[in-house]
């Protein structure tokens, strides 16, 4: 029975139970499911060459043994199998391979195999998220066949591109533009056309990447076809209902002297957003759209892993998608300082509220990843939520791990990539470090603090502007995802601050600590800047900032 | 009464009947908001039709009241239809509903004051009485309101279809019903139709359509018709109708025939009416029960019979057969698989299926999420419901696929004291859309589960007891008693083919126990028992034969199979003992004896005897051996054994002589008794057909049989009078004394069985063990005859010798009592034929010393 048939023939309580019943699990029941399913995965892995590589000929007999014997893994551990798509090495036959950004540049994509069972779980979890997105309380939801959906997520072969393909066999939804039409378009064209259609016909559901949603919310006019003649042309194609709403919105805007907000035009049943920095944009999005967005957690390796509930105030992880382990912040920070250290992991029922954790997953149902470090950091908001009747921990997505700079969910910049770009650019840079920062509009960007070589003759001729433009060109040329940022969001997420030569070394000499090349803590950055700004003769001249 | 008048009575009466009937039926079904809304709608129809009927009949208190009742019902119908659709579509528009309700309340109140329909009155034209009324221009208000209300109801229905909550098809009966009612009501104003009661007729049609609509949604079951309320109404109204139509005829008939009793007419008619009503009730009940409850009754009867049957049996297999037959009858179209909990593992093992072709090789793990879920649900549930549960997420993919492959649709847990003891999975025999199971059928299955739970509980208790009686508690193998029965069954089964018997006796096990402790001894016995079960597998039955002996029956297996099995067991034991992980290296071996039918044994007794002999041979040849019994080999062995025993006896002869001399010293009269007994018994054994080895055993036993008398006080041995009970008890102890002493003789313990049994009697009244018949070793039986005979023909301190013939007659008299009849007869023949030289003491002359007596 498809989801639509269930909507027609089953009581809402039954549908809720089927898709969202996991929210009623007790912690013990949740862990029981986790442990049972991870042993299924161990069973599958033990029978394939990839698993035998990690098990070393002896399959673990218990979850404890599995955690003790299998090391924490990264994509490098699977690259020789997954990049050439060697299916014979895997625990189950994949039906689709999805891609995602690895590090950019020379290592552009990671690949993840999806089995039939994984897709089944993925579908069920997406539908659960859709139900929850339209819900205002436990068991109360409003999903209807034929709803208009504006879909603004990365297309295939990215994981989010699977959403429409998985949902369509289950329920009739009117995607704007249609899935077939969207396949022939770039992401930008798809988003723009989608907004235009939504303006004309209205929309009921909105799936989007947080950064794009935020951009679209702030530039509603430009996305919907611009002002003046464009608006008139647009009005001609509008349905009577949308025309009425548009006219009312324009009237209220003129009357109150405020800009038109999306909530004036659209009455959404559900609003779903994914991606980095969602928590930064959420309140503003809720205010603009009149409905609080429901955040999803996921990625290419874990698929749709977690969802918020009807309260939209914290993620709950699905019990049957992955087996979750968590590395506390102090552990992964210690590993940063001492790369030989193996951080300890904790299970879902061993967490502490308010702590940040790096996520480690074992993909269930025949997935390829065992104890895999996705590179995402989550904060455990609370261990249970009595108001919503939840006995499960809720999370908030924080960011990538400190060694990765994620800009708007599009690109992942690492130390290796920056080194490569600097090398390619042949700029006479000495020491440098990079951090992720946010501008006044809330957009994230890469802030590169760099020293010029004092003894290089060309250095004196380099201004900040030239440095920045030069590096930006090389970033765009080296990293395709970085290029998309510029193309889709119209932003160049690079800011360069030139430091006096020897500032970083001076900091190290003074504190005895080196500055991490990527993701240095904010207080370290401030200390370095203070050293940089100290009067000449003491520690050097002022910093020069350009964007 | 004209036809029209009759129609105006009969049609509304049928309509009333129909509405009241449905009303009561709805009341007897499950109550929820929708059924209540339907009952309210039927109530308004009933007001309409009852008012119309009673008005036509001009019943008390008069047409005015009944008109108001009828018109109120009529005016309430649009709102009640709206209310019904509102609940049917599960809509959320409380404000709109309230507005409709208030508006129709006001309209009804105004109409009671004849605002819309004016001046209602009855007129009589010719012989026909009609109802006439005027219409105010304000009537347009209720008409528009009715149109608005019905359109709004239609809007709710359309929206629910548009949103995908309901299918248009579900509203088809309502559309037909409302259409008929609307047409009927409108046609009432046509001149051609004014004389026909089409409005009340259409009202009944509408009620039936709406009832059908609810029935399709499974909100009201058809069998509700067969509840008492509707049946009473049918009976009452039918008899009333009969009374109305037949009263006049009956009245005249009564007056014509019973004029003298005309004062009692009312009483007679009242009684007749009551009887008629009762008869109608009985007929209606029989009819409706036959139509609607037949299946339910059949099910109930099936369940009752099943309950009776399974309570008669304690066998699990029989129980499963009964349950299978029951399911075949009651769940056609489904294949049922029955899983019983294995107490040892906690898993649920498939024990039967309603289809013979289904193999019983499936199992549900104890930690299967389905098990926990079913335990919590404790009732018949659908697989679809399980697939919606949170437990479903914990299923492994292959578990899901298995359930899908089996096409499991329904599941029935069987709980006893909160524990799930069994579960039945019902699979659709044909692929396709899942079928629903009626609530009645589910309830029946739940009742079946309850009955089955008790029966399973009893059967498992019985099984536990039976198991306890058949098994050795330490090794959990079958015990000796059960094994002997099983061996006979195996022999019966395989007597046209072959069967082998393997007897394993651990070597020096007492020593092993003393060296490593009895706990280690018990452990190795258990381990060895488990290993043996695995090694034998399905080829045979393993049992613990005695403390250190195991026995295996292997039907249809050759001696070579048994040897191979024994060799594997020997390898296993060697590995187990060597790799016990302890610093001290242990040592334990066994001797195995194998006998085989038909090559070396002819029956079960021979199989057992020869296997024992083979073990004996293995022990005698140095232990740690596997020996196959072969008759020819046995001869050689016998010869060798005979020689060795004879050599042994010779080497011990001085000891034996010393011991017998010691007895002689104590009791002069027993001089040479042991020698004589040895000769007689050996001769008898030879006649009986024992081999040389056994004859030698008997002879040596004869020599040693009384050496225990060394410990008997001389005063008792030489007492001339009758022994007291206490003295007799002491005297009897010489048997144990003999065996105790023989144990100290090197390697002569083989004579113990014969010595120990020489005072046993064929009838079981002997001592020390009181065994009887062939349980007494053959050597002992020979000794018994020889001993008694020599005692009779010898002089004793308390008697003179008897003649040989007298002694033989005494023996003859005691055949079957004290003596083995067959052996006794042989002995008598042996003596009488003169083949046995008898040593007879001559009687003393009468003047011989009295002290010798």
C-alpha cells in the first residue's frame, strides 16, 4: 500500500504510528533496536571482503566486541572500494550510488552505495519527516495528495536529489518544476523556476537548503522575476488565489511601509530545511514564512538520519538508519593535538546534555560504512523532552569538525586544499591559518589570515585586494563546489587578512602553542590579531582586511 | 377501506417498521459519534413516518399532534443528513455545524406555529379521508435552508474525496438514498402522486441505503439484526399488523361461534395477541438466526468441539494434530504455521502446519521483535499492524523478507501466565490483496488461543513428567527402562533389515572418580553423553545403561557403522581428556561391545547379552578396545578364557582349599560339600549347554559358594534344632560374606554373580535380593539345585541323609517354586540316568551317638 493509499484508507493514528511511532520509544527500546540492527550489519559485513578487512577474519559476536575491535574509519579507508564502485566487495548489492563533496580539488567526490533496504528506510524516514513538518502536535498532521512542492535541494547524484524519486511512488505531489523538467536544468535555474511557479500557483510544502532558503527569503523580488514589468507579467500567469494574495500583500506592504514577506504570499503546510548553519537562520525563516522550518539531519553516507518533531526544536535520530556513536568534544580536540590518540566513543544512552559530539555512524541495512566519522558535530540539547513526551535525546547540528570549513553546505575546505591553492597561486605567502566566520548578513565565509614573505621582492606590490582576487580565482578553478557558491548564491566566500610577517611564529613563541591551520579557536585568532596590531617595535603593524 | 387508504396505512407502517428496526439495530452495535449521528437521522425518519402513519389512523390524541410529530421529523431530516455526513467524513467545522443546527431549530419551532405550512386539517371526500394543508410564501425559507444544508453536506463529502480521505464510491449509497428521498418528497406535490404515500416510502429506502453505507464501512455488522431489540419490534409490529388486518374477520367469527362467551372476547383476543406475538418472535428469531448467525453458531460449535477434544489428550503431537484439523476447517484459504516455544532455548520452533506440504523447519528467535510485540498485544492481530509498529523497525531485512515470502497476514499468540507459549502465523494461500478477518473470526481465534493455552500447559507438564520418567537426570539421556522399550521398537522396525547394538563401558571409572573427584566424573559423563548424542545423530537412540555404561541402538545400521561410531566416540574421549586444559594429564578410556542382528544375534535378548559379552571380552583383553561379537571368535575366546580360569583356579587352589578346610573345621558335616556342589553344578551347566568357560565359572562358584560361613558362629552352624529367626538372619548373611571374601581373591570376581544368587528362588522368595526367574544368573540356578541336592543327601547335625530318590522327588515338588523347572528337570534326568556320580552319606545305625544328630 502506498502512502497515499494509506492516507485514504487508514485512520491518521495508524499512519502516525507507522511513520512517527519511533518517537514513542523508550531509551531502552531505542537501544535495543540499534544493537539488534548493528548486529545484522556485522553479520552482512562478515560475509564480504570489505567487512573482513575490518574484522580481520573474526566477526564480532557482540556490540561491545564490535566497538572494541573495529577502528574508527574515514572515507580514505573505503576509497579504493567505493570510488571505483567495486560492488563485489560490498555486503549487499547497491541499487544506486550517490555522490557528495569530499575535500574538493583533487578529491572532489565521495561515493556511497545504497541498497534496496536502505532506500526503503530512507523513504520511510522522509515520509515521517514530511508528516512531522506538517504537524502541530502529536498525531496531528496535514499531508494531502496533490500538494504543490517547491523543491530546492541539491539534485542527483547528491543524497537530497533522491527525495523526489523516493516520494513520488508513494504520493502524488506536484513538484515545481516537475522532476523530469528539473533534471535538464542547473540547480540555479531549477530554484528560480520553482519560485516563479510557486508565485503563480502557490505552494504547500517547501524543501530547501537553509542557505538557499535564507538567500531566497531576503531576495524574494529577484527570485520571483524582479519588480515592475516582471511583476505584471507574473501577475498575468497567477491563479486567482495567488493573485488575491499578491494584491493583498502589496497593499499591506504599501500601507505599513514594510517589504513583502513570503508569509504574505504563501500558506505553507510544511517547511523543511537541511544543511549547515540551519540553526542560525531558523528564527528568521520562521518569522518570514510564518511557519517554523523543520530541520533534517543527514548526508550522503547516512541518508536521512534525523528529524525534528512537531515542536521543531531539536533533532531526533531515526533508530533504524544508522548505529550512532558519539565522540565528545574534548576527545576529538585531544586527537587534534595528538593525532596518534584514539578518541573514545559513547552511545546514545550515554550522552550528556549540552555537550558537543562528533558523530560516528555505522550505516545499517547493508551500507558500506563501519564506525565512520562523518565529520559532523552535533550538540545534545536535552536527554528527554517531557513536554513532547519524548524519552530520546534531541540534537542540534553545529557544524563540520574543526578541520573542515563548510560554506553554506556546498563545499568542504580543508588544510590540504588551501595549501594546494596557495601553491598553485605561487603567491609569496609565509605562515597562514583559516577559520570559518559569518558576515553581518549571516552568511558564512572562509577567512584566511596570511603572512607575506618579508624577503620576497614581489610581496610589497601585493595588496589585500589582489591577494584575495588571486586566491579566489584559484579556489574557483580548483574546487568545483566553491565555484557553485559564487554561481548560486552570488557570493565569494573568501576574506583575506594580511598579517605582519612573523606574527604566527611570535604567537607560538609567546604561548608555546602552535596555531591550527584550519579551525583555530576564536580566542587564538583574537590573540594573534592583538599581536599583529601591537605598535611597531613591539610586535608589528596593523592588520589589513579586505573582502 | 379504499386501496389508497390501505396504502396510506401499510406503506408508512412498513416504513416505520423499517426505521425502528434499523434504529434498534444501530443501537445494539458499537457506539461512536458516527453511529450516534446515524441513530439521530433514523430518529428523525421515525418521527416523520410514525407521525404520518398515526395521523392517517387518526389515533389518540388526534391528527394535530401526529401532524406536528411528522412535520418536525421531516424538517429535522436535512440537518440530520448534514450531521451524519459531517461525522462520516470526519470533518472539522464546528461553527458551520452549529449554525445549521440553530437555523433548523428555529425553523422547527416556527413551523410548530404553522408559519410555513398553514391550516393542516383532515377532509373526507366521499369515502376517502385526506390530509390537506396550505402553504405560506415563507415556506421558501426552509426550502432554501434545506438546499443550503444538503449542499454543504455535499461540500464536506466532496472535500474529503478531494483530500484523499475518502473515495467517492463510499458515498454512492447515500447519493442513491437521498436522491430517492428527494424525488419522493417532491413528487408528493404532484397531483398524480398526491394520493400515494411516496414520501414515507422514500424515507424507508433512504434509511436502508444509509445503513448499507455504514455496513460497508464496517461500523454496523449485519448480525446486529439478530439481536433481541429488533426481533421484538418485528414480532410486535407483525402481530399488530395481523391483528389490524384480521380483527374484523376474527371478531365476526368469534361472535358467530362463541356468542355465549362474547363478554370474554377482549380477554380471549388479548391472550391470542400475546400468543401470536410470542409465536412471531420465535419464528423471526429462528429465521434471522438461520440467515445471519449460522456461521457464528457453526464456529461456536467447532470451538466447543475443539475444546472438548484437546482436553482429552495430553500428547503434544495429538494436540497439534487436533489444532491443525481445527484450523483447516475454520480458516480456509489460510496456511497456518504453529510455533511452540522451546523451553531450553526460548526460541519458537515450528511444530506443525495446516498444509501437509509445508515443511516444519522454521524457527522464530526468542529475541525476534515480533515475539515481544505479540506478547504485549496478546490477541489475534494482523501483520499489517505489526508492520506499522515501532518493533518492526528492529527486524532484520532477511526476517522481513521471510515474513513477506510466507505472506503472513494474521498472527495468533497463545499466552499462558503472561508467557507466550506458542504462536500461529496465518499465511494467505494465494498472493494478492490482503484479506480482512471479521471481528467475530478474530474473537473466535482468541478463544481458541485461550483453550489451546490451557491444553498446551497441561501437555507440557505431562511431557515434563514423561521426560523425567524416561531420562537419566544427570546426562539427560534416555534411561535403561525406556531404552529397552525403544530397542524392542527398533527391532520390530528393523527386523527385516539389520540392527546393531553398541554398549560402551568406561574403563576404571571408579578410579577416575577417586583420582579427579566425583564432580569431574560427573562432568565427563555429561560431556561424553552429549558427544555421543551428536555422533549418533539421527541414526539411533542413546541411553545411559548403568553408572558408567552407555548403550546405543542403531536400527538399519550395520556392525561397521556401530564400530565407526564407537571409534569416533573413542577419538572424542581421547581429545576431551587430553585437552581438558589442566596441568595433570588425565586418562580415561572405554570398552565397546557391538552385537548385530541378524549376523550374530537372533533377538533383542541376544543382542543385549552378546554386546555385554563383547564388552566383557574387551575388558578381559586389556581394556580400551572395541569388540564386535562373533560366534566363532567367541568359541576361541571361551577356550582361552576357560584355560585362563582353570589356571587361575589352580593357582588359587591352595587358598580355596584352606578356606573350605576352615569351614570344615567349624562344621564337620559340610565336609566335601563344596566339592560336591562344584561337581554337580558343573555337570548340570554342561548339560544345560553352557560353554567351557561358563562351566568353569560355575565349578569355581560351587567351590566358593559357602566360604562366607567362616564368619558364621559355630553354634549356629552346628545347631541341631530349628534355627531361631535371629539365627536364620545371621545364617543368611553368609552369602554376602562369601562375595565379600571372593573380592579379595585375585581376579576371581566373575564367580560373584553365581555365588550371590545361589539362595535365590525361582519364585522370588529367596535371598539376599529376592530376584526371580531368569533374573537369577544361570550359574546361581545351577548352584541352587546342586547345593540343595547335596544338602538333602548329606548328613547334617540336625538331620540324617535322605535317599537320592527322595531328594529328587523333593526337587520335583519344588520345580517352579524354589527351582528353575527346566534346569531342575535336567538335573533329575541327569541323576536318574546315572550320568552324575552322587556322593551319598549312609544313614547312621540306630545306636550311633545321639550327639551326632
